[in-house]
């Protein structure tokens, strides 16, 4: 028996009775619980969670550029009182290095007013009047922390858990662990608004050391989010199918010869998925047939919120069609007259946040209402997050610097205590008040995985002889926010 015959025998044995003897352990993949022949043949085959999950899908709303949550959710009377004064030394204790602009005087916007909403009494500023109406649907984490204060680095950590490229994104881990719930659509989709791809791009939805088939699929903004989806008019379905079958046979020869080439196997999967998507995808992303009332709900009638509203309406349609993880990166409105085309307001915060908040406020409120009305909020997790927060001191006289020491994020959906707040920052909103309640990116990831029915300690992949997991060597589930 030559080498090729031995490889063929082992492959066939692994997909037959011999597969049971492997005990679910595959080199380069790790432990797969009760691996079936279908799962081994199709890496996107549906897989069982570790335990029954509370949710089926995640919509991950990354507010790119880092909004000042001090100007959105985190009302601080003491900051109002001390505005214009130097930061008292007691609030700077434990901060070893300042951010790029140094420590300035405490800053409060003259444009900001505050009010409590809902039975929960959650605070919202006048920047988010629509989202405030959904206060009792939200679960706030006001003790968020991270590492690093540079956008690309902290964005990478937010999405992958590491400061350097190379690790899988959270969406890739979930796709690897659970497979696809709809074989005709990518299980992991990335959406964004604006006229260009988000900063740092695809490393934030890459599969890292996982097989390439688990990476996110980016959909462009606009009427045609998927390029080259339609079959040429002169090419029949039968001709296309014959070409794909030939291509599959040829690629399988290469895949058998190079079994560790995950890029090639991902290419095989992508060709087949693209063929199926020609029917399913246009319906899933086509928002033209949505009612006028729904379009108004998402802010499509307002030029400032239109592009982001279209993205969130697509996100709802995708989870409605079984997509597991939708990663939405905020861009900026078309023609927006702001210096920084994201939430990154080192100066002119009032001007910047007035535009950015108006862009996202009504669409996000509309998404929450729509999911609730359609019975999808109980099975969908919406996560409002950013790479870090912004300082309680001012910069350039009218902006705020980067703050990784204490800021706000929120979640909404199945399995959570709605209308609940976990943790808090200090009296000027600079650092987490109770370090025992600090929530790092790893903790957020562990909690999202838990709600999907996955134990972050048992979601593993063997890479370079090491058993890797989504939360590296950190992370804990934030049990206090679970229903």
C-alpha cells in the first residue's frame, strides 16, 4: 500500500466506523463532541452546543471610533460639579500612563441634558431620545475595561481577544463551534455603512488559525451588497453546475494531496455556497419590499440615519434567515460634515456626536422594536460595544481622549436581566469603581458564548500543539447579568 492509498484508507476509516475510535479528536482541530460523518465532511454542518443556549444569533454593533459613553449613558453629577477643574489626584490613582493627549481639565458639554427612562430608571442623554424608549430592554455593563488605547489595536482585541493579528474573531469561533443554521447563507456576515471598508479591515473578522471556512463574509453597503452574485445571462444553471462539478473534482485532488491547506478547502466551500446563495441571498438582503412603516422605523427616511438603518434592517433579515453572527461596524452618514468620520471625537465632540448619535439612535431603537415584535429578541443577542471609552477630562478644549479604564457597553435579548445595570465607574466616570466587577473583552466573549450554549473553556482548537480557546487564558461569564 503506497502513501496515497494509506491516506485514502485513513480518510474513509475516519468517516466510517473508525471515526468512533478516534473519540472525536482530530489533529489540527482538537476535540469535537460526537463528531458525525456529515460534520467531518462539511465543516459548516450543524453542530450541537455544550448545553441548551438561550439565543440562536448575535448582532454585534461595534461603534467604531469609540463614543463617549459619559455623554450617552453614564450621568455623573460630580463631574458636572467639578467641570473645568483639574482632575483630583484620587481619581488618577492606578493609571500609570496617560493617553496620547495627556491629562487635561474635567470636561462637560454645555449641550448635554439628562433624564431617566423606564421602570429601570436608566439614564440617557438628549443624544439618544429613541433608544431611551427601550431602556427596560437593555442590560448595561458600566464597568467595562480593556487593554491599549490605540484604535486598531483595541478594535482587534475587541473582536479577537488579542492585540496582534492571528487569532480568530468571536464570530469565527461561534461558526466553528456550531456550524451553519442555513446552508444557503454564510453563517457569519459583516456589514458596514459608509463609503469604505472599516479601519484595519478583515483581520477583525478573520478565522485566524481556525480553518479559513469560518471567517466572516463582508457584505458591501448599498443596493448590491454581494458582488458578482448573479449568474451571467448567457450561462444556464446546468452549465454552471457542470463547471462547479469539474472544479470540485480538480480541487478535491489538490485537497487530498494537501490536507492541511484550509484555504483550499474554504475555497471549495465558498464555490458551493456561492451557487446556493444566488437564490437565497438576494431575498435575504433585499430591503426594497419592506413596508414603508418598517423603513421609517429604521430611519431610512432621514439622510443621516439612512445608511446605518439599511445595514441594521439587513441584519434583522439575516438573523431571521438563520445567520448566526452579524458583525455591524458603524461608518458615517453620506456627506457628513464632521472632521473625524467615526465616533473618534478628540475635538468638537458636540458636533461629532450630534451627527453620529443621530445616525445610530433611531435605527438601533427600530431594530430592538422590530426584533421584539417579530418574536426574535428572545433568540437574538444585540451587543452595543466599542474598542474603549473616552476620558472625563477634555482635549483640545472641546473633545475627549481615549479611555480604556472604565466605560459603558450594553446587551439586549434572550437570557439576560432586562432593565439591569452591572457595575459602575467612579464619580467622574474615569475608572471602574469596584475592580471586582471589571468586565474585560474576554468576559464579554465568555458571556456571549455562554448564551449561545458554549462553554468558553471547552470550545477548543489544537494549534501548534497547544489547545487554544476563544478567551485565551482569561475570561469569566458575567453571571450577575443572566436571567
